[in-house]
C-alpha cells in the first residue's frame, strides 16, 4: 500500500513537470521552424542575368546597358562650342521615350600620377599646370572615370516577356527566348542610336569582357560590384550568366 502511494505520487510529480516544461518546448520548436521574412541583401539587388557584355536583365523586367564615357576638358571651349556640345547632348536624350532612366556615375580611383596635358596658348595657364603636375606628383592624385547607364524600365508586356525568358524552365523556353529577342534587339538599337549621337561630341565605349583560359572577366559586373562594395575587383562571368544578385552581394552595402 505504501509502495503504491509512492508510485502515484512520483507519477503525479512527473506529469506536473512535463506539463510545466511543455509550453517552453512548443515555443522553442516554433522559433526553430519559423521562416525569416526579412529579405537578405541579395534579395534587394535587382540584377538578374547577363545577356551580353554590357547588357543586364533586371528582376523587375527592365533592361540595362552600361557604357564608359571619356569627356574632354570643357573649360577652354568658347561659347559657340559649348552651345553645340549642349545641343548634341540634348538631341541624344530627346530620342528617349517614356519608361526610360539615365544614370551618370563617377568613380574616383587612386592613380599616383597626373595624366592630363595642357596645350593652352595662355602662358599663365601653362605655368599653373606645371605647378599642379608637381603637386600631384608629390601628393598623388585620383583618376576620374565616368559611366553611363541606360535603363528601359519596360511595360507590362515587356515584363512578361522578360520573366518568361529568365524564369521559364519548361520545354517552351526556346519559344519564350525567341519572343523576347525582338524586345532586346529593339533596346540595343535605341541605345546605339543614343550613343552614336553622343559620340559626335564625346567618346562613348560599351563595357566589355576579357576572355582568359578558364574564365571571362566582365567590366559591367566589376563596375557594379565596385559601386556596391567600394572595392576594385575584377569579377568573372558565371557560367550560367544568372544569379547576379548573389554574385554581386559579397559585402553588405553601407
């Protein structure tokens, strides 16, 4: 009889202990299985796939083309030359219709020497230029590189075509690619029309790739990566040309 009382007392205490721990166990299990809805840095980047050396398709369905521009020094141009320069620039960008965006970026890179040369007829300017060269030789200098990005934000129809090209893994992938080709070619044609006009007054060069033995370095990816991270690294093209958001998000943006 005494043994039975001890058994039931122990059983009761065990049940009470299990019931007291059970809510904490359930809460801990929910914590482990709960999905984190906060987007990662790569999720915030809009870059999807590299179509050509300087052409990227965004997750939003937009198309981007990347160029480097080499502007001349405008400080010694007369008023007529400046007016002509402005008119050509305006003419180039007036060709853009709706749903376009234009970005100009400047990168400042340490170069250690002073590259520009001055051939002015003004002796005072030449003397100042010599002093400037000596100053930069002692204190080092920065090279300014200028980049132009043309983005077609697209329409609902173009978005559907791009999404079909990027996301479709079925047997219809070929037809989806063919239906999108016309849109990409039109985008390239419009970009060429703009850059051809700009080239009348300023040198414009599409960003390119450099082929090596086992990999290909791409200037477009390197440029975007440097803007995000602040680091100057050559970025290789992934073999599948996709998942650029993960490729470019090697460091949190700050």
